[in-house]
C-alpha cells in the first residue's frame, strides 16, 4: 500500500523501467454525490502496489507512464477507467492492451474478468457483491477489500499472455491492436445539467406533461439534497418513488413505492413546495416528443438489411464472435437506409468507426451481397 508521497516517489523509477504494467482503478461513486478516484492498482513483476490517490497528491509520474507508448498498459474493460482518468487528471493512455477487448475477438462469453481468468488460467477469482460495492474512499480500507483490489490486477499479465497467444494463433493480433488504439481515443464527456438530465431518467418519457413538470421539480430537490448530504441521488430516494409522486401528487407517504422514509419526513415541506411549483408551471412536453419522427426504413431498405445482416451473421458465426463486433450495426443500418453511402462505408470513409480489420474480413462479402435497388 502506497499512501505517502515519499513512498510513491520511491516507487516511480522501478515502475517506469517496467516494459508493461497492469492497472485498475476504483472510484467511490456508489457512495458519494461527486465521484472520486479512490484507489490505483498497479501490478508488475515486483508485485502489486495499491496507490492511495486521496493521500498522494502528485501523481504526474503515473500520467507520464500511462502516456508512454513504449510501455504496455494492461487493463480489463478500460472504457470507464479511460474516461475517469481524463476527467480527474487529464491523463491519456497509450500502449493499451485491453483484455476484455481481446475476449470479444475470441469468445464473447469470456467478457467478464472472472470468466476470462478461469477459462484461460484455471484460477477462480472471488467476487463477493459486498466488496464490488465497497466505499473505496473509506480509510483505512479493510484487509479483504485490499486483497480484492489486488486480485483485479494480479492475474492480468498472465491473462494478457494467454489471450495474445490465442489471438496470434488465429491471426487476429492486429485486430486487437487496432481495437485498443481506438479505445485510447475515448474521452470524458460531461453529463447534462440536472435540468436536462431529468428527461433521460427512466419513466420520464411516459409521464403526462402535467406530471413531467412536477417530476422535474422533485428531481431537482433530490439533486440538491443528494449534494448536501454527499450521497448518490438514487440512495436519497428512488426514481420510482419520484415518479409515483409526480403521477399522483396527493399520494400519502405510506403509498410511495421504495421510499426513503427519513428523506420523505425531513424533506416533507420541500416536497410539498416542489409539487406546488410543478402544478403551477406550464405543462412540460418531453423533448423527444417534439422531434419530428419518420420511419427511415423502406421496403427496399429492409431487403438490403436482410441480405447484409445474413452475411454478417454467417461470418460472425464462422469466426465465433458477436455480429456487432464483426461490423457495427449502425453502419449496416445507415447504408441500407441510404444506399448512396454504401461504398464510402465499406471503404472506411464514414463516421461509424469501421475498423481496418473489419473491412478486411467482411467488406468483400458485403459488396457481393449488395443490391442497390432490390426488387420488391
């Protein structure tokens, strides 16, 4: 455990010399309103180091290592970690080898870390739910949480080697490198403000305009309350409870589903006021209902889709991977709906990130099956 700047500074030279590092990152978003990156796990031949970023304030050397293209970084399911590193420190990863991405190119059933480690290494990783939802900002962290965190990286180097060998045997190593290079470009995107985020919540689209106006007011007071007590909004009170109040503003507390009784009691006055404001406001139409909707599918487009979908499914079955891994579904849909895009799409001149390896494997078969204007 590295919990002082001095110990971290002492570890930097050895870590910087390693040809590869396995990493994982733990955050505390399940327990706090504003998520903090709370633990950094680093595995090397010398062992596993657990770095406390809440205590070690200068981690710029970690950023330099992550950005070093000549030092391989092994992570599993790194999408969220890449976004978190960008959000918290502005760090970028180069030389990424994501083992979850490798499993997608071999067998989608191995996607989870535990499944992959067991199938490739014969090791069963303990995955207690209690520890999966640990408050990683808690100090001191209990011994079982530290062991759990260490196991998330301890076997990654061996897993990397096992997956790399399988990919090499199948001639798919270049596929993996390309996938990882694309993942390196992932960036954090700030969420919309609460006033807009409310429309993306489950159930909001189905509310009447009158109920939606009330729901927004309830949503906003929950956000303020969650920030004040430093808890995730869903732990203050469930979205289901807010929906029930919005649909039936006169509902009694005992009829609210999945309530947080303490919050309902302590916020009673604010809830009543929020309902009053919502009732007095103009009815609120969900933004999605204001969009002009049209069906982009013509009979000819559906015929094209059936042909290309069948070709992709057959090849994916032959390779033992998911069809969407072999070629993006949105890409096929786009060319079926707009046949003028077809050639640009299969040539890789599109906005759907069709990979070089995907074009090499499937483009010829798609061209062979393509009928610009099929007979009805």
